[in-house]
């Protein structure tokens, strides 16, 4: 899979028992599909386009936002698209080396590693070595116990061959394709294998304060056990691009990269 310059769209509460002791993790379900491994988004939208300015398209039909959010979002996307076509894309959270958050991390512009262990599914992203933890068979903490974070609190359970995951508590300034959301946003996923080496994540975003109707889309993945996740930190300065004074970015020249 090619690795283009990433342009993003972009506090785990512990279930405790008496005296603050963590409860024992539930046993693994015997019929759980085997999801451990390296997964790449499929089909690959960046095939053959390495080190280029390119963005994933807004998934599905895009969000059906309420006003004035719909008009504001469309204007922002139009500006971003125009800058991208001009070769001077706007800086965003990912180009500033910030975590992608939910649900952007599941877009897998760079590969994801799933680790299926007792009571938990851990998603490790190559970009920025991000970590998302999905806790299984636990109650969702009440809203006043959720500390807003990049990935929110994710609680999952198995329904047949599908892992159904509910995520709440994503920080309001964490944006997916720059779509605004409220603190009440709920993300529901149905993650399932469609073949031994193929997987899909059906995502539904519910946010009655911002959306006219739930926003639904699906990401597909292909297993690649030959790939080895690399360390990718852009630190203070990305090795491939630079931010210009006007807030746009440009690729570094070969001499600058060296």
C-alpha cells in the first residue's frame, strides 16, 4: 500500500469492583472471529500515489447537517478542495501531528494493527503510533464520568460474528472530515470479517443536536500479515512537508528532505 502524505479529514474509565479493585476481564467468546493482524484500507485509494497531496473522499453521501452547520461545513470543504487542487492544501490536525481521534483513525490511511486479547480489542495505528482500546462486555460509564478525549470511551460486545462497539466522549474539537459534532455524539460500529482476510466496519454517527439524521458509512480492510508496522512520528516537523506562513503546506524538495 502506498503511503501518501497524510491529510486528515482527520481517558479510559476503568470498571472497578469493591474497594476500587478492577473487575476480572470476561473470558473470550469461543466463536469470536480472529481479527488479530495487520489491516489496510481496501480498496486502496492511494495505489500508485506516494508522497502526493491527496485526501480520502468524504465517505458515503456525507453528513446531513442541520443549519447553520450544513452551510458552514460545505463552505469549509469547498475552500479545502480548492486549495488541494491548487497544490497548496490547508494545514489540519494531522499535518500538525495531532492524534486523528474517532472515527478518523478507522479510515486507516496508514495500516492498522488489531490485537484481540482477553476482554479487549486494541487498535494500533501506524500514524503517530496511536492506540485505541475497545473494552468488551462492560457497562458504558454515565456521561458525567466520561472525560472528553481523542478516541472517547469504546465499549463492545459480540452479536454473532459482529463486534458491536459504542463510542462516546469524543472531544468536540476532534473533527472527522471537519464535520462539527456535539458532546452528545455517539458512534456505533459493527466490525465483522466478510472473508478470512477481509473485514468491514459499518459506522453510524448519531448526534441529534447537529445531524438531521444519523450519518452512516462503511470502511473495508484487507489483511496483510506480511507488513510490519513502522514507527511514524512527525514530531515537531514532518519529514515530507512544511507549513508556510499563510497556513498552507507544501512538499519539501529532495534537498530539504535529505
